[in-house]
C-alpha cells in the first residue's frame, strides 16, 4: 500500500480508468475498481479526513470533519458503455464479480448462533452482532473473505422509517402471533445490512412448444341426474419464439440466502422485497458501509448460471402468454429452449433493514424476519404464529358454519 | 370463500334431489380455509419477487405457428390436460 498523495484528487467520475481488458481465459472483464481509493484508505477529498459515512437523507457520503458531501459515480455507464443490450454477446464480468479469492480487506466472521457469515468493517465496533440472529460475533471465527463488490446502492430509507414500517407490519399481525414474539417485539433492534447480489443483463432467445385447445362447442348430455356439460375443441400444436433483453435481473449471491424453501427457512421474505432501483448503484466505496453490516458473496458466476437460466425461461413463458390468448382451454407447454447470446455480471451490495426474531417451537428452530427494502421501503416478513390461537379461530369458524348447515338440513 | 362456494354448489346440485348431505363438509372446509388464510397472512410462505413483471424486459414481437392437429368431441374436461399456460416457473422438458 502506498500513501495517498497530499492533495487528493476530487472524487468525480473518472471513466477513463474503466478500461476493458481481456482476461487470459477470454472472458472480458470490466474493471470497476475505484481508482482514487487504490491506497485502501477512504479519505475526504477536501480535508483528507477518514471520518466518512453515508448521509441517508441525501444518499451522499459526508465528511464528518468538514461536512464536505459527494457521491461516487454511477456504476451502470462504467460497465455498460455505449452499446445496446441487443448487441451483448459472450460473458462479460465486472471486476468485482470475478471468481472469489481470499482477501483480507475486511473481516468475515462466522456466527455461532445461526452459522451465517457476516462481513464486518474492522474499524466499526458497532457491527459485531450477527444481523440475522443478533448473536455476538467473536474474532476467532474468521473465515476467508469474499471479493469487494463492483457497486453499492446506498440506503435511502432511514432507520426511523424502517422501524415504522416494521411496527406497522407487526401490528397488523398481532392477534394470532406467538405470544412470546408479541412480548419480545423490539423494532428498535432493526439492523441495516448490505446483502450481496449479482445484477445480470442478458441477451437471449427462447422457444417453447406445446399443445393448445380452442373450445368450439359446449352442450349438455344425458337427462335428469345424469345431465352433464361436455365440450368440443380444436387441438393445435403451438410453437413460439421470442428474442429479448433483460436488464438488471437481480440474483442472491449468498448461497445460504438463495436457498428458498418457505417451510424450513424464511429466505423467501428477503427475496420478496426485490426489486431495487439498481440503476442508481454507485461505484464501490467502503465508507457507504460505515454503521451497517454486510454479508459476503460466496457464489461465483458459474454457480449462478442455472438460476439465471431458470429465471430467463420463466420470463420467456411469461412473454409468450399474451400470444396464446386464443386458446381459451389453455396451453400445455411441453418443451422449452433457451439460447443465451450474452450476459453481463455486476456484483452489488443492496441495502436491507432487517428485524430478526429467533423462534424455537417444539425443537424446530427458525429465524423469522421482517425486512424493509432500504430504497423503496417495501416491507415483507414472517411472524411466528400461535398455533393454539390459529386452530381455535379455525375451529370456531368451522363450528359456526356447521351449525348453520345442520339447522338448514333440519328444516329440509 | 371456499365454504360459501361449496354450499352454493351443493344447493344448486341437490335442489331437486333429496337431502344435500354434502353441505356437512362446509364446517371442515371453512375451518381449513380460515387456518390457511391466516397462516399465509402471518408467515407469507407463498410470496416471492415477481421478476417476470418487475424487471426491465425488452422483447421483440413473438413469432410462431399454430397448426391444427386434432379435434376432441364431447369431453368433460374444462381445459386442456396439464394446462400450464400461467405456470411460468414450472419447468418443462429442456430442449437442446
Ligand atoms: Zn472533509
Ligand atoms: Zn447469526
């Protein structure tokens, strides 16, 4: 590391450093490194102070010493350049999205409570709690770190706003909530955390084929008790093709978080608060993380390709749906093909406010979350239920319905 | 909801033929419906990001063909068998 010059460069967007170079493997890598931070120390451009943090109300970094405010350059133009997505070919990977290697820039610790791997800024004493389960983290559980991302989308929803969203969400779900959850509800415990994502642009073509039916006649057969409605229909073989570009598809790049099964974990809650305004993401600067925690990325591009293709296929199916409206008896898609012409990968930290609640019921532990999108305020959560109250409500309703029915039958 | 529909259906079907015993299912059906509706409202197990609609997608006009291959007469099925036209996330055979 070399010391930063005595007269620091102003932090303006310097696109000339974003050169495109061909890696040995032939995969184009777009360098997104923030050149003026290359001594590894974040300093105020005006006074040289290192006391810098995000000012959520403006989305800018602010120097706590001289109040100088600035923002890093938007990542999109650096990575996308001039070309249209339709011309995207091959696999383009931004430098922060390249395969992970050990890196000691920040400290990653493994939570002994829930097993999550949490990145902490070593200069920050406040971030020594696991944002998932609030366990205290200890240094001897350090594991090799993931790469620094290309970009970060700063928080714009304040902690107070997040607390309000969380309160409202929980209040609406009070009656049948587990009593211990209600008693221990402390929305002030919300933590701001940057979660790792891969934001992917794609240029692809999709083909689907199947069988569709159009109703030609509807009539009744039989008499009396045997009367039934029957249909005549024309059967068509249906083939569709669509060329499309998908901008900023956002994939979880933490394997743990990407594993979604609503009955063994609540990761779908975090997925539901997408999308983010990823177009506003800026070039990486660790100062955006001051006061927040973050989670490391542990999935490389290759590991995420199956999920990307799955989502692209879903998009293809959704795109062709309006073209098969004439099949009023529906279409049974039987085969699908995806041809990916080009993809572009950018790794990004996206802001989430998390309220977590560790709940152990009958030996089945589950961490419940109420999550707030740190940009849009969209809130989603999972509140542990009181089975006793839920079953009672169900039985009461069932009993009332049943008594009405029995009364009706009695009058028959 | 479910229970009400079931009741209406039962009344319609059996209006002219004896006692509508099927109505006795209304109680259990109602109880199950209440349980699941509340459970989903609290736990949100059915939610996920609708990337098909909430992502910036630019598609060229869809092309294709629709040759007629068969006719069916007098079927009681209300829709094509295995209809998955709206099940975008249900994968089918992947072609090379
Ligand atoms: Zn300053
Ligand atoms: Zn934990």
